[in-house]
């Protein structure tokens, strides 16, 4: 059962790759989706970095007040 699942998954991936490789619309859709995903990931990472830097800056300010 697992072998059939893996075979179907592999065939689906190959079929999808062939469709994208031979279709301009599909290729442009994939590129657009990748760009949107990368933009969202950059925004999430920026927010996470700002959240990590926030407490460190606060502790530095508290130390300088003492």
C-alpha cells in the first residue's frame, strides 16, 4: 500500500513538473506564487527579528538607568 502511494506521489510530481515546464501560464503562476511566498516569509522573519531585538534593547536601557 505504501509503495503504491509513493509511486503515485512520484508520478504526480513528474506529471506536474511536465505540465509546468510546457505551459507558460502554469510556469508564470508558479513563479508568481513563489514570489508571494518569499515576500510573506521575509515579512514574518522581519517581525520575528524585531520581536527578538525588543527585549534586549529594553534590558540595555534598564542597565543604563541604574
